[in-house]
C-alpha cells in the first residue's frame, strides 16, 4: 500500500511542490515565494505586481518574468507552495480522522492573512479576470487531486465503496469552511469541523451499509 501511495504522490503532487532546484535558483524561488505571500498579506492581490515582488525579494524583475511570466502564475505557485507546506495528506487508518485533520489544517491555512487576501480577491475579481479564474481552477484541480488521496486510501482499506468520488468528498468537507470564511464570517471551531466531517463520513457509511451508489450517476 505504501508503494502505491508513494507512486500516487509522485503523480498527483503539484509540480510547484515537487520541484526543489538547488543553488541560486532555489534561493531566488524561495525569496520570490516569500515576497509574494508577504505582498498578498500586506497589500492584497489587486496591488500586487511582479515589480513589487521583485523589490521585496531583492531580485531583478526580469528574473521573475523569465521564470513565471505573469503575476497569476507567480501567485499560483506561491499558493500551491504554501498549501503544500501547511496542508498535509494524513493517513491515520480512519477516514473520519483523516478528514478531520485535513479540515483543521485547511481552515488554519485559509484563515492566514495572505490566503484570506487571495481568496477575497478571487471571489471579487474572478468574474472579470480570466487569468485569475484560470489560475484558481488550476489551484483547486491540484489541491483536490492531492487531498483526494485521503479517500483513495479509504477505498483501499474497504472503508468506503470503490465508486466513491474523492473530489466530491473533499469538496463536501472544505466547502462549509470557505463559506464561513468568505461569506458568513461565523467562527470555525473544532466542534464545527467535527460536525462537517461527521455528516460526510456518516453519509458514506450509511450508503455503504445500504449498498447505494456513493455518487450521482
């Protein structure tokens, strides 16, 4: 099982998280990522530019343009990198426990100043900014594929039926978190996170017990 999990990680882990070039390239990348996240937290997405990131990172702007090309690609890699550092894929042997750990780390990451600034910008500007919308879709495609390994592990254990859709399960857990962060402003407590996970896990367990499909056909 571990061999399969390692293979899946190599296949689904975002390129931004796998590539760790050495030497000067690594230092430039690390400085640019840190500067991008700092700019997001301090000024928000709308004021962020390649030039402002370059100044903060202490590198020439042409270096960043050569590597990333656009502000959106730079922000995408920064957000993927941060999510990769702060949101792990747990494997406790229990779907319920794994989903709760994911919910905890995802909520903490989403509430950070830089991620919250980016999320608010996406909601406000995505309908008017096709590049930002495309970067956002790429981010969530990568994250849902990675987080979906939690469900794939549960399928291997026989904990949920093999037709369970990993992406739908992860969306069901993360959706309420982002609803509170972006729209209602209600607090996100451990009890709230546990309640979300219980609804999802209990629903899957009930469908498994009844022999019902776990996803719409």
